[in-house]
């Protein structure tokens, strides 16, 4: 594979040669260049009394596509800001797309595709049998993970610590604020600089629309493809933080 097409496949999430299993975790893969800084972060958190664990790291395009298609077709719930389930039948196609984008990335446009981004929680603060939600209430106020977030806020401001940052910290009306989402800047910046609307548009256009699904192509159809492509530049500005 040429360097260009390798980079393209990493940007869009359909390559996984650059990721490696994260020690101490089951089923979590990350970019191999973030393993060392991430372990330093985990160790530093441990010194401060937290058991920082990664709930999600690298996510393949196919996985994001499955989540997207399940939400579009009603197989998986779409939630509003209060965490209540939205009745998708009451929404137009574009309203549905925007409702999903509040919590889930468009396939091909997730920072998790790069392996540089992770979702974290404090395993030490979690009661037995607790089901992790990745919801703001868990990370703010008197939430379970608020103490670790408070520690992280000041930790990340120090000079000599690994350069993680939170790309979805402020609610800009697009993606819901994700306090749990960290990105490793030195590597993620390289991907950010190469990413573009044209790249995403080109790839999403190449997927099959609904109704043309065959047994061989069942993995590569994109629900609401035409509406997405029609509004892609607005979606890109509001939801894709690159
Ligand atoms: Zn995330």
C-alpha cells in the first residue's frame, strides 16, 4: 500500500496495522505510539489514588458504521441531552442524523479511528456490577468520576506530563461535551492536519446506499447516506472537530 493510501485508511478508520493491544485492558487497542505516554498517565493517576482505565480506544470504521446503522434503523436507542430515548419516527431524516451526531460520530469521522483518542473512567470509584454510561452526570458535580476529572484538570496543565487534551470539552452545540474523551496531541495533530471534508465526502460517497445491499456488501452500506452527503459541509463544521 502506498504511503498516501495508508494514511487515508488510518484517517478514515479502516486500517488497524498501527494499533496494538493496551496492556492491562481487554479488547482495547491504541496507536502504538501512545502506549508509553498513556502508561505514564495511568501511573501518575495511580499515585494520586485513581485507577484510570480505558473504556474505549481505537475503533474500526466497520464498528462505527454498525453503531450508526443501528441507530438510524431504530435497533439501538438515540438519546436526548437528558438521557431519554428519542422517538425516531417523530423526526425527519436530517433531524435524526443530527440527533445521532450529538452522541455518536459519523463513520469515517471519529477521532477514535486514529487510535490516538481514548475514553477513560476511574475503576476504583466504580461499585461492583456498575454499568459504565459515559454520561456527563458521572463526570461532573458529585458524579463517581468527578474527583478524577478534577485531578486531571490540574494534571494536564503541568508542563512535563504527557500531552493529552480534551477535544470535546465545551458544548458548541454540536457534539455533547465529553469530559471522558482524551486525545494524545502529538500524534492526533498529525492526523488532524491531514483530515479534510473532501476526504470524508469522497469516502462516504463510495459506500452503498440502502436498498442496494447484497450479501457481499452488507457491511458497507450507510443509512441516510443521501441526506448525510447533502448536508455534509454543515455536519463537518458543527460536529467534526478537526
Ligand atoms: Zn470518545
